[in-house]
C-alpha cells in the first residue's frame, strides 16, 4: 500500500495517532510531490492542522513558491490564524502566475473579517486582470450579493447564465432568483423560480416562488404553490403563515384565520402565527379569540413588542384600563421607551382620573408622537382640562400647522389670540 493510500486509510478510520506518525515520516522524505498531494488530501478531508504541517515543511524547502503560500494561507484561515495567513497572501507578488488566486483568497479573508470594501477592491483588481474568467466573475457576484449590491450581482450572474447553467455545483438560475428577491425585484425573480420548479419541485423553491408572487400581489398564484408545498411537506411551518397572509391579501379573512390555526396546530410555539391569528380574528370581530392569541404570543416571548402593542391597542380601544395597566406592569419598564404604549397609558390614566401619571405619560410620548393627529388632539384637550393653557396652545399650534384642515383647532387658536389682544 502506498503512503497516500495509508494517509487516506487513517483519515477514513479516524486514527489520528497513526496519521501523525505517518506524517512525521513523510515530512522527512524528499518526495515533495507526495507531500503536496497528502497535504491537499488532508485539507479536503478537513484535517487542517496536519495539512498545515506539510505546507509549512514544503515552504521551508520552496520559500518562493506562490502556490504553497496560498495553500498554507487557506489552511491557516481555517485554523483561525488569520494574521499569519494575511502575511503569506500579501507576500505573493503581482508578477507571480498565482497572483489572481491570491487576490481571491485575500478577498475571502477581508470579507470574512468584515472589511467589505477592501474585499471588493481585491476582487475588482482580480477582475481587471482576468475579466473573462468565470470563477472571478462568480466570486465577484457572490461578494456583491452578500454586501447587498443586488443589481450589480445580478448583472454578473446573468452574464454567466448566458454562458453556462452552473458554475461548480451552484445553479445560476437559483442565484438569479435569490438575488432579484433579495433586492425586492420580485417580478424579475419569478421567471427564474418557475424555471427552477420545472427542473425540480422542492419545498424551499415553492415557498420562495410563492413569496415572490405574494409580494407582487398575485395571491392566487401564491396560494396555488403553497397548497402544493403543504401537500408535499405538511410540517413546512412558514407555509401556513404565508398562505394566511395571501388569503388576507385576497380578502378571505375567514379562511386566512383557519389557515393560521392550522399552522398553530403544527407549531404551537410560533409567536408570529399567534399574532397573525389574533389580527385575523380581530378583522372577523372575534375579540376574545384575538385576545387569547395575543396573550399566547406574549407567553411565548414576553418581549415580543408587536404583540404587546397590538394587545395594548385592543385594550385601549375597548377602554379596558385595568387589563392595560396589568399588561404594561409586567414589562419591567420596557414600555417607557415605546411612545405608542406611553400614549395608551396616558389615555388610560386620564380615564381613571390619575392625572399626574397621565401628564407624565403624555410628556413621554410627545417627542415621538408629535405628528399624530389623534394624540395631539387628546393631549391638547388634556392640557386644557388641567389648566395648562400655555402648553396646550403650543400643542394646538403644532396641530394647526400639520393639519390646517382641522377648523375647530384653528378657531380655538384664533380665540386664544383674541383673548391676548
């Protein structure tokens, strides 16, 4: 059995001790080709420490070999030794045949460390040197997609798609669908999703295509795909949420609510399904059921602010002040940073004649709600009732400025001016 076969056997068997002994002997050998092939094999199997030992040995013998610098740098990056990897990659010269390969490795390094602009600069340099190379164009597109430059990424993917269907194991049709969707260009994404579905009907593709149709307002097509998805995989929980939303889009509140309930039966711990079910129940006038869903969403996540605001709004609308106080007393002060909840508290305190607390809540809410007509009107009325005339006038001035069509407040302001005269 040859040494390479022995290396692979130890890898497959997971015998690290025997592998290390074999490598100790291999590193003392002068068969450098064998060492390189063994290092490549070890790296492919994820044995990066052993691969790095061999690359380090090879670099000792061939310190100017650019490919070895790149290979060892990739191993070091996998091992978390980015600084040494960067030194090796930076040592590859622009005159080296492997320079573009080093640029791609540097781009990966900078991208991984959050230096997106530097990563793009390295890819751009590689692209300027070899603009026709598919691997470089694909790497460029992948980086652009990841940093949110969707239009530019799509251009590269489309160019590649016109030349080939896949690059490596990656479908360019899939990448185009993903890129257009990520950039909210759903109309452009749909044909690629349809093409993917013609090739193979997969749950994730069905869901993504349905979402794209939903975003374009085509509830009928979205629901057709979601029905197919749920038949294939009844436990694809996200499908129930999207199906319910699509039915709401189509104006079918009753069936939307039933769909949300179906989803909850599959996954009772999905807080978003509970919230959506509650909102659908409200549309149907089923207040008690809505309240139960909102409470369940908060039981699953006590810091779920959207559910808290929705339930607080329900209590405020129905003047359920005791329930509102009880709800917000359990938030440990989080509501103090949410102006709308402060407004609800202000209204409840005023209704229950707790005027000092009402004033404080109005003040807390004002800075973020000073463009809300209903809030400003209630605040102005409260201030006048409390005899805070000068403060009321300032609030009314804002009301009149923002909502000049409100003649009652304009008349009030003019009356105050006449009194001053």
